[in-house]
């Protein structure tokens, strides 16, 4: 059922309108005894899920007993991050998800189905898992809050991904991520109907009908002045709200170019991007826009690690970012990759497949470390003197010396491609 729907490419929804729309939906849902909120973590800071979670708390007060950020494989949130993102929501309500333990398996998607939808790319079963709090908490309402936006693994992020991956387990996360990478990012990104989405929808339809999950979904773009703007809010308990949000996100967040770009400069907000695990959005969100032989320069002042998890960080440092055939070969030969398929998928996500150069300008990682994982390195301070993010505008910029670059201030907000590459 769709409880609320409001969105278009022209809209700029204010905070008050956002609150009104959410409360209108919650009024239709009816009174509840015990509520769990599942928002994204600080890596989705711009999703407006933080303020929505605060509105949920203001609406339910003591009936909102738990908040479980959908951290997936990311680092748990710090107190300062919780304060920054969720405002007045009491810190005592927050729980920490652990993707390695405390899990409940709702069911298993059979290998034959996976082989069929992936056209033979992979052939294994995938469990649908959630944090056991969702099962043992005796909730009569679970609010999954988040942003629908193009995504490298599933095509369009959020909806049941927030639940089954964000609060999921090691096996389900690893296998679903590798499914997307093996099938091919460029056949997935920006699409609402993909093999990974089919797996999660199978989980919703076959194993989670009894769970009282309502989805609160935003679509975020920019207004005429280039400032972040809420373009849509959709609330519902089935696939309809996701499909509406995905349709709008494709219009808002997907930039289609007439020609490939020779040089792209991407800025990574230090509050949001501290690892290449997240920062590589600069690579895979732009890979369909970059010309063969082009350059991608990534300004990353907050970068201090590779993985959001110590095990994944170790794997990245061991193998580096290499092309798809090489990763598939490494997976066949190495047990650590076989047991960490999500990390193997990430190595593919961070590769240019040899088509273009990736130059990282990190704030807190050395040249030797960056080059050891197969990235090029440039000094951050020196590069910012040439490409100052405070002076550049999103899109094409002509610099004083005549150089033309394409600037992206936040790769998490979009997907870029040229017409010949979007297949």
C-alpha cells in the first residue's frame, strides 16, 4: 500500500513539507505500540534520513524504542556522528548492527533462481538475513528510512536493500555484492530491475511478508542554485513506493552526456568519505562518462583507510584494485577472497578496467600505500591549488589556463554516463 507520494524533478520540498508528508503517512498507518527505525548511517548523510528519523522520534516519542542504523559492513557510528545526523534523537535508543553475528536467517534464495537471473554469472544460494533485533524485538512497526539513488551493486539503492543488506549478514552481503559485480556494473547502475534487486524482492515476497516493514524513501537532487534539495518523498509497504522513487531518481540523479569526458575532478566531503570503500563512488559513478585514456582526479581530504572493516581493508591492501578478469581468477585460487566475496566485488568496483587513469589525492594516506593498491597519487594541497572545489561549479569548468574539466562535488548524489556507454 502507498501511504504517501509526493515528488517531481521541479519540486524543492522544505523541511516542514517533509514533516507534514511523513506525519500524514504515519497517521494513515495508525497507532503503534513499539516502533523500530532503520535509517542509513553517516555515509548517507545527505539522504535527509537523519531529519526524518528525528521527525519519527518526535511523532512516536517513547513508542520509538530502538534505532538501528543500517551500517552493513561499515564502521559503527561515533557519538558525534549520531549527534550530527540524527539531532535530538536520544543516544540511548541507538543499537549497533554486527554483520558477523546476532543474525536471523529468514530464508534462502535457491541457486537455480540465482543462476537464471544472473544469466549464469554465478550459481550459489543466497540467504536473506537480518539483525535478530528485527525478529526478537516484538515490534509492530519497522520503519526503514533512506534515499533512492543509483547504486553500483543493486542498480537503485534503498528499499529492502536497507533491511536485508544494511542489517544483513556476512554471507548475504558478500554473495549479493559479488553477484552484482560478476553480472556487470554497467548493466546494473541506474536500473530498478536487476539481478540483485530480484534476489531481495524474492526475500520480501517469500520470507518477510509477516514483518511490519514500512519504507520511507527520499529522492535528493539540487535546486537552481546548486544546493541540495528534496525532490521526492514516498512512503509505503510494498514495491510501488520504490518504483516511484526510482523513476524520479533516474530523472534527478542520472546525468546523460553527449560525449565522453577527458578529465573529471571529484570532491569527497571529509565528513562522509574516509575510506576508498566509500570514496570509490567517484570511480564507479563516473566510469560510464570517462573517455578511454581519460583522467579521474579524486580530491579526498578525509581519506585515511581503504576498508570500512579491518578484514576488508586487509584484502584491499593484499590484492589491490585490479580488473574484472583478474579478480575472477583470484577468487578461484584464494580462500580469503572466496570467503569475502563482497571485498572481491569491491576490487572490481574500484578498477578502471585499464580504460582510464585514477589519481587519488588523499588527506591521510601515503603515496606508497595508494600506489600499492594500483592507484596513482597526487599531493592534495598542490592539486587543490589547481582544482579548488570551493571555486568550481558542478559540470563543465574552463580553468584560467584554458583547461576544460568536469567537476562533481558529491558522487553519492548521482550517476554520469555518455550515450554511447549506457547500454
